[in-house]
C-alpha cells in the first residue's frame, strides 16, 4: 500500500490496479483469463496474489456472539 497510489488502497505490484477491483471482477463472474486479456499489465500470479490477500483478510480469529 502506498498513500500516493489509489489513495493508499492495496494495489497489485504497485500498479494502479486496486486489489478490490480484481476481486469485484472475479465476483462478477469474470474468469482469470478474461481479466488478464482485458488488463495486459497483470499476470496470472497477480490474480493468485489477490486471492491469497483476500484469504488472509477473511481469516477470523474470534467471533463474539451478541445477545439480541
């Protein structure tokens, strides 16, 4: 993350492609091959890195149950 690039959002390899954008494309149904075709600066390893990053963020250490 660099405050000078994409307002400090996590980006791929310092390029101006936010991780969030790639996740949105994947969740909208685009395949990795389609993303790579549309964004020639990206590499297959970048898609894998985005998914690994999302996996790390989604790991929950503890869940507290709130009473209703």
